[in-house]
């Protein structure tokens, strides 16, 4: 069974964030701002064209255990990651 990872996904607690549409120089600030706006139990479904390993390290360093990180899709050219704010 294949999981549908298409955007946008509007669920009561899942909010899409497609980084491909954000200018590179604004991406990290926009991502951190979006994560900071989430409430406990909410998820940002992040989509990008490459695996953002340096960004994941920055998120972990800044938010720590407050943000859970889970890959939904890790296909070349289609990376989808759920960032969930822990309660």
C-alpha cells in the first residue's frame, strides 16, 4: 500500500509547507517561523526537492525534543517530512 504524500494536505492538525516555493535566502527563517507558530500536537508537513540534513540538525539544536521529525517520503527529488510539536 502506497501512502499519499501529495500537497496540500489539509487535516485538522497537519499543515503543508512546500519549501520549493520559498526563495532560498528566506527558507530557513520561514521554516523556523512556521515551526514556532505551531501548537502542541500540530504537524507541519514539509516538502522539498532534496534531503535537508543541515536544516534537520539546526532544528534539533534549536527545538530539541520539542519537535519530532519523521520522514513520510524520502524519494530522490521528493522529500516529505512531518515536523510534529510534542505535547
